[in-house]
């Protein structure tokens, strides 16, 4: 968590015009942000475009603000959420993810048998289909809490809601996805 | 049966494409410096630093070198180097001239020159595998050429992605323009790969042989991916053109069906 420890310092460097400092934040957050978007849209290309846009918008926002009150992560996720909302609004129809071809499993360990990979892929597809059947607000919660492993306070900062509300949301989102997956 | 939460946690394995991840970082920092560069105000105090900064000095020096090579005493050398092959004395001159041309070109022209470079490497590769020279030297030349080709394939993709971000329409036009060249190169590469495999057939497997086979295989794959991306973009344009062309006919048809409905009323 080195980047997180140095975040204030990095943000100061960005304000002073050090672009490489923004690159450090990109290195740390881009994989998470990409994954978050990828789980909400149905193509790799769209996820890449939205992730690129999110980072550029976040940098522009940082330049415009005199003082940054929130943590970078919360700011980035807020911008990403708005971009996804705009994306679906523009498309007017909710995308169907069933036809999606997931090719991005670079974390699968070397030496894993092809059978195991096929099973994993099937399970991932199953989760993706289940995610589609719950409301977008719950999808966000599931990704942040179980996949990105954000704390309740971090999620509350992104959503501007108190921690009690977030606990309730996690409980409901978990219940919703379990219900869909266990059918 | 695994618990739902455990299954959800498996989604952590989803990672961005490493090439996109790295390339996007460069594009992002480039965009940021462009935007912040536009915002910064001019100051006379910054002038010497600006003139001698690498971003200004480098293109100036490169242009001067090209002018020297093209109009100076190097002109004859450049011409002579044009048909040289890897391993030839003048081959580095040919590569340097290509490289300089790409470096000083505009962002729109860059992918076209890079595609030319891919074409040249593919042709050179065909000539190398069809020649009857020293087998060790031939393998070295193949590896060298394939490496250069792959660098250009990656650079072309990066240049296209860079234009795509700023000028999507121009990116599509450029993709359309270079599509055939990349398809031709892919074909030449596949032929060279087959020829090479044929040559290695009777021989004992060696480390050098395996390296050559793996390298050319990777290059064929990368070029094929680029070619199919470009083909897709090209067919997209054709569909758009067709839609445009059929639009007036559709309008006539729509008008006709409205009047037909009016009659029925």
C-alpha cells in the first residue's frame, strides 16, 4: 500500500505539474478501475475507453480544484460511476452481457490445467450473468466489497452515505446476488 | 458447490490487457502534458530552456540529419541502401532513414510510415528465407528482422490508438488506408514462416532454430491480429457508406408507404 501512504504527497506533486506523479496513481488504480468498468459493460473496448476517459477526467478535476477534500480513490470511483451512467444513458438500452467473451484472466496461475481454466471461466460467466440480474447499485457494492475489498468507510466515502447505510446495502446486495446464483 | 461469495471473488482474475495498460499510461501522460502545455503562459525567462529542451532540440537535430542525408553527401548512400538486406553494410542506413522519417512525421502520417516499415521488413524476411546463405547468419538475420517488424507492429497500434483518442474519424481513415499493406505483410510473413519450417524439417532441433520458429510465430500472430483489427475497421466504413447510399432509397420507400397508408384510410 505504498502509493496509498504517499497519496497526499503525490497529489501535491500533481498540483505542482508533476505528470509522472499522476502516472504512479494510474499504475496503482488502473487495473482495479478497468476491472470495475469491465464488470459493468459488455466489451473490452468499451471498458478500455471508459477507463482512459476516467483517468483524464480525474486529472482535469484535480487541476480545477484548489483543495482536494476526498481521497483519490473515492474521487476516481465517483467519476467512473458517472461515466458508466452516461454510457448507458447514451445507449438507452441496458447491455446484455451473456454474449460477452471474457479473455482477460491474466491472474490465473501458470500450470493451471485447461480443465480448471474452463471451469473457472464457466463460474465467472455464471457470476457475470447473476450480476446482470441485480440492480446496478448492488452490482457496485458487490464489486467494491468482495472483489476490490474496499472497507465500509471507503465505500461510504464514494457513495457519500453513512457507514450504517453501507452495511445495509452490503447485506441486501449479497442477499440479492446469492438468490440469483442459487436459483 | 462453491459458495456464491467465493465465486464472486474469482472475478479478481480479470485484468486489463498488459499492452493496453502500458500504452494507455503513455497516452494519458502525453495528453496531460499537451493540456498542461497549452495552459502554461509564455515567459521570456523560459525561452532558453524551451529552445534547448529535448522536445524542441531533438526534432530540430533529426530534421537537420535528414536534410544532410537527403541533400548532402549521404544522398547516394541512402539510394544505395534502399535495396539492402539485413547483414549488408548499408542496411543500418536504410533503417536509420526509415526511423528518422517516422520520428519527424505528423501523428496522422506516422501509422502509414510504420505500415510501410512493416511491409519492408516482411519483404526482407521473404528474401532472407529464400536466399541460400550461411544458415547461422540467416537465422540471425531472421531474428533481427522479425524483432524490428514486431516493434513496428506495436508502434503502429500505439500510433493508431493515440489518434483514435484525439481524432477518431482520422484514425478510421488511416486504418482503412493501411489495412491492405498489413494484410499483404501478414501473407508474406506466413509464407516466410512456412519456408523456414520446411528448411528446418530435416535438421536436428537446436536452441537457435527454436528461437527463430518462436519469434516468427509470435510475429505472424501479432501481425494477423493487427490485420484483422484493420479489416474490421475497413468493413465498418464500407457498411457506413452502404447505409449512406441506401438512405435516399429508404426515404423514398418511407414516403411511398405513408402515401399508401393515406390511400387506405
